[in-house]
């Protein structure tokens, strides 16, 4: 009986020893794994933390070294350029007509605004008035106006013995010329109601001006004047 009990006790002790040994072996393995993992984590963490300030300081130094040294040292200066600036001259190369200025050039008939008025002095005559159209400045030459009558082109002769002065027309300046359509004492002549006026024989754009019914016979015309009283065609 005692022998049977001793066998049972040994078996229980062996089983307990096996269980305790297995538990110790498992604990040792866990401790070894924990030690390795803990050591690896501890050894890698300071390295990463230590590298971060170093990289940040390096980037700051690089940023500080860039910038001002690359900026241009010569700033552009304001003010006038050394290069000459060309400005267009008024009236240069313009053609005759109301759409272009003709500063210093001879007037054409189409550069001017025209009007007429009947006067009673000197037996009756026609006062021709001309002024530059808006935006035009031009010169009436010191020459007799060209005044023609009818389809046959009868021209008026000079009243004055000498030519007048040239007249610059611009703005409100008006030039006057007096036309006497009939200088004879006879009853003959042509009945007309308009005259043709040009600025010289070379004017390519003469104008036709209504003057009412007139009798034309050996007509005459004055030079251009700046006052109407000087344009009376006394013969």
C-alpha cells in the first residue's frame, strides 16, 4: 500500500516539475524577446531624435546662405532714356483736303469753307470769302485768285496792279476777294448764277459758288485781303 502511494506521489511531483519547467522556459523566451525588442527600440530612437536637429540646423544654414547674395546689385534707374525719342511733325506729308493738316503748305480750294455776298459799292460786285476748315492751317499765295464764269471758262482779270501778300488761314481767319462780273457799259454779256473759284491755276479742286443771277462781261477780281473793305474792285 505504501509502495502504491509513493508511486503516485512521484508521478504527481514529476508532472508538477514538468509544468514548472515549461512555465520557466516560456518565461525565459518571453524575457529574451522582450529584452531584444526593448533594446532595439531604445537604440534606434535616440539615433532618429539626434538626427532631426542636425538636419533642421543644416536646412536653416542653407536657407540663410541663399537669397541676398543672388539678388541683382544694379537696380534700374527711373527717368529719361538716353535714346532719342522721335515725335511726329504736324502737317508733314499730308495731302490736300479737309481730312489732313497742311501747316505751311499752299491751300487747295477743298481745304477752305467758302461763301459769297452781293455788295453795292463800285456799281455792284460779289464779295468772295474763304477760311480754313477745322483742323487745317494753310497759306493763300500772293497771287490772284482764279475765278471763271460759264461753260466757256471765261476768267476774271486783275483789278490791282500788283499782287498782294500771302495769307495764312487757320481758325477764324477769313480771306476776302472782290469780283466785278461786268466792267463794260454795254448791254451785252452772259447771264449766269454761279462762279468757279480756285486757288491758282494749278488747283485741282475748284469750287462752284452760287451768286444769284449776274451778267458777265469782261469780269475782274481783286487779290486776297484780310479786310473786306480792301477787296472792293474799283476799276
